C-alpha cells in the first residue's frame, strides 16, 4: 500500500494505490474518543470524525460523539459484535473515509489491535485518546505517579488463572494497579478475589479509588483503603485504582509520591 496526501479547501484527501495499483480514496481512522465528554477528546480525534463519511461503533458510544456525527452514515452494533464491526469498517474503508470509535484509547482494550490483525491493504490511521486510568487518576488525585499497570478482569479472552497470576505478580512487584472491566453480573466474585490477592502484599491502609463514568455524565468517585473496600459500588462502567506501598490519602486526594525529597 502506498499513497499520496492532499489538502484541498481545508479538507484532508487521501489517494491510495492498492496492491492492484488501483486508486482508492478510502481510509480507516481508528479513533480513541477519550472518556466520553467532547472536551476531553483530542483535536485530531475530533478532526477525523468530522472529516469521515461513515462512523462505526458500539451503539452506546455513538451518543458520546452525537454533535459531531449529524448527517453521517452510522453503522452501530451491540456490545459483543467486535469482529463484525471491524470487518464492516474495513470493507467500507475501501472507498470511503471511515472512523471506527472506541472510548478511551483505541489501543487499550479497544479496536486498534483487531483492526490491524484483520486488515489487508486498507489505509489505517490510529488516533490515541485519554484512557480510563488517566481520566480516573485526574479526578482521584495523582495515583499513577509511579510505575503502574492495567489489568482487565474480563475472562472473555483471557483465562481467569492468568488474570489472577498477573494481579499477583503486579502486587508483588509493587505496581500501582488499574483494574479495567472490574465487575460484571457474570463474574461477581473476581474483583473481591483479586483484592484478596493484593492484600497479601500491601498494608491495610493502601488507598483504592473507584471511579464510575470518569469525566462523563454520571461520574461517581469512591475512595477506600484495602481494609474498607466495598466491591458493591463497582460495575462495568467503573475502574478500580489500587495504590502502591507508598500511596496515601491527603485532603481527600489519592497521592502516590514520585520520590522527591520535600
Ligand atoms: C473494554 S474496556 C475499554 C477501555 C478503553 N479503551 C480505555 O482506554 O479507557 C471497558 C472498561 O474500561 C473502563 N472504562 C472506560 N471508560 C471509563 C470511564 N469513563 N470511567 C470509568 N471506567 C471506564 C471500565 O472499566 C470498562 O469496563
């Protein structure tokens, strides 16, 4: 795949030559739209969505970008339709400018990986977004100031034993841990079991922040310690941030020190 890029009348125009040597004006933007509020979307994300002919996404997420997609062709699918959604986006991108949207960052439990695995000769641009752990961190205080990791508790594509092993290794290595997909009706005990694993390595006053709908409508913030943690407040729209051995709560904010001498 090779191509040329033109800018005409303030609009990006891409001319690509596919493997047969034919000209194609199609393009697929894989867009991380951030946590939900338009003010937290990157300028590039907003620009490519506005320039797209077609928007592809999970029905619920289309609502987050509603003001930007009026009059465009919309292809929305339900929650488990990831492969169909990506196949459709790739097919449409052969001759149209298409954006497939993910919340947060498209490369963190989003659509970027699947698109690159399934692509043939389509022209792809991946546009980063503010991921849920960063959004949650900003409203909790500064919990991610030192080495940190993301672990998804979803076992749809990862065996639960491996998830628990990752939690154990991250806890032992003193990482701050952000738990994505922390609790659903189908696996109500995983979160509690993972918190029990962390308890083996952290003191009882280690902060835990739970943020539901970070930086979008319906935001809720709960601050606990390992000892006071209540998993009932957590659902699939929440992220759980567990501090490291140095984290503390100051004036209602979750702080992890970087290590400066003050
Ligand atoms: C499939 S993952 C998608 C992650 C997304 N690509 C990102 O980078 O934020 C879905 C999980 O992300 C977390 N999440 C996404 N947006 C969130 C938000 N605004 N507030 C809290 N958690 C969020 C939740 O844990 C949710 O179950």
